[in-house]
C-alpha cells in the first residue's frame, strides 16, 4: 500500500474521499503528507490549522497501513463494515493493489471445535495418619 493506492483501499471500506487528504494538509481531514526535510511520512487529523494525533513514519507503506487501520477501525466501530457472514461468499475485490504489493491471501477456515477430554479424578485411598512424633530437642550447647 502506498500514497497512490490508499484512497482506493479506503473507498473499499466505505471511507468518504472528503475525510482524507493525501499529499497536502486540509482542515477537518486525516492527512498523509511527506516531509521532505526530515524524510518522514506524517499522519494526523487537522482541524482549525492544528494537528492532532500526529504520528511520523520513516516508511511510506507503514504510514499508509497506519492510516488505513485507523480509519477502517472507525468504520467497524460505527457499524459500517463488519464480519462477513460465512454462509455467503465474499464479494470480489473491486480494487487492484499496486504491482509491488502481493494481494492478501484469505485466512484459512477456523478448525472444528475440539472435543473435550474427560479425565477421571482419582482420589487417594483413605489412610490413617501415622502417630505424631515431635522432633527431638536440639543438643545442649556445651560450655567450655
């Protein structure tokens, strides 16, 4: 994922274009900008000219994945996207990932539930306790 493909990925999970600004700062948006002076990619929410939740990354793909994860989680939290019904086939993806990124492989189905293992509980036979014998007293100190 990179700055060119992130907008398509965000559209795929229902994030409106007007919520994100790529390459420049804009108020009331999540911004992804490259700081040439420090060779960093910055991600932050901008409102009234101020930056909030500012984070900087040295790698473009890491910054993009951070922004995607943050906005995708917001979509899940508000109920816009969620867990797919396993009985229905998953819809075909509508976006093509960049050539440098391999498409994600689907997760294997969960294993069947394990059968419980029943282990009998064995109780030791009742044995009469041995007679109590106190410890012998310590030897008397010799005076010399």
